[in-house]
C-alpha cells in the first residue's frame, strides 16, 4: 500500500462513534486526504452507526482502488478505512484506546482523534497534529476556552461545567496552563502511546482528563491548540451529574497518584510537603473553626480555639499556594500553546445530520 505521508509522517485518525448514525458517515468522508488510515470504532451502538461505518468505509476503500482483504507486508491493514466494532459498550476511552492499539500495530507515527458527532472540523486537523508532527509536543489537544470568540457557540451551562473541570484537572494533571480538558480533538505520537500504560487509564468519559495525568507522570510535553466550539443538533450521551461525580473522584485519585509517583517515588520534590501541609492545615483549621463557632453559639466560649483554627487555616492556604507554585514551575517545560493559526477563520456553521447512502 502506498502511504500518503504528511511532512514525512504516517498519520492515523481514530473516529469514535456511539449512536452517531446521522453524523459518523460524514465525519469519515471528510477526513483530509493526507491521512493514511482511519480507524472507525463503533462502541456497540444500538442505532445504525455500525452499518453506516461499514458502508462508507467500503465506498472509500473501493474508491482508493484498495483490496480490503489484503494486508501490507509488515502485517498491518491495507485498507484506508478500518471499521472496528466492540461487541459490548465499553466507554469512550475504550474506543479511543482500541484505535490507538490498531494505529500502533500499523506503525502510524501520529494518531489523531475525531469524534463521530460532527463537532470537530476536519479542515483544521493539520493544526491539531502539527505540534506533534513537528516535534514541539508529544500530545496536542484543542482548546475552545483560550479566545472569547472561539467559545461563542458554547452555552453558559457547558462553559461553567468546563471551567470547573478545567480547574480540577490542573491540580490532577500538573498542566497548569492547559485548559478545556474535555476537548477530545487530540493528536499523540506513537512513541507516547507505547510508553503509556493504557490499561491503567479509565475506559469511561473521564479518559481525556485521566490521560493528561499519565502524560505528566511520564513527563510528556502537551500543546494547547486554539479552536472554535461547534455545536449542532447532536445529542450528548453523557448524564452530567453522574459524569461530574465520577470525574471529580477520578481527578482526586489522579492528583494523589501523580504526587506520589512523581514527587516521592521517582524523585523527592518539596512540592509534596507543601501540598500535604497545606491540605492538612486547611482541613484541620476549617474543622476547628466550625467547632469553635458551634461552641460559641451554645455559649461555651471557643474564642481561643477559633483564633488557633484561623491561624492553621491561614498557614494551610500559604502552604497550599507554595505547593501550587512549585508544581507549576516544575511543569512549565511540559506545556506550550500553539498559536500559529490562532487568528484563522473557522467554519462555525451548526452541523446538521447528513445521511450517507
């Protein structure tokens, strides 16, 4: 099979789908020509997503004059579109990881992700992959929050939820300037995929937050790429309250695991001391203040305890601030913002369902 190559790199794209029969066909059809292989992963959708993927994939493979049953000499798949279906629903992260594994087996140099819901503009795929292709980063992701104009299509509810998760993800991941962690428009190098323990990363929708923590522990460089938020008629399969609860607990565990692994096991770093002191001071101080106020309301004094608790809380805040500062300084070399095309005009027209026959 003759490879297309993009700036000397073989490019693979993972297209994830769950109940996206109205959109996924169009997404596959509009993947740029410079992409060598498309891994269309259906996560056991109960709708017609799998039929659409197979039909569109066959059409593209035939149009490219490829023989779907043949394989290339290195044991990889000769088709441009490789349809893959999970026998049971396993989650968004599992779909991405399935695509990653196939891309690594086919020796793709850079692997991007396009969700099958039509919210990611294929025309800016080069902007997403360029930081990885050019060696500026090991992992690149879109960010809809960097520029006010880019988030015009985002509702206040989405923006608030995203901003909250962004703040929590900064603590968990250690990437303090990286935002919009829920953005699934990403690119990653093959070497980075091979270094990560994919089995240790969640299969669920918290995958995008969780992988950032694992990238940080492996000291991989991450790039934010400005992009416009695009929303149309698609319906999200996420139930937001359980999602936020799950991701919040996941991020807390990720934060503790990152501190232990990077700042205790791999090498000792004073940030872990300040974090520990700060958290203990805040928890103990706030609890003491609450108890002192309760005793005061019952007429049993408590002024002295309140002063001590206030001092503990203040010292906890100072220690926590020092921990964050040390953590930020340690991770600065691992972060970058790709703003080369930040002023480019993007197609922000709402996406509408398009049937692919």
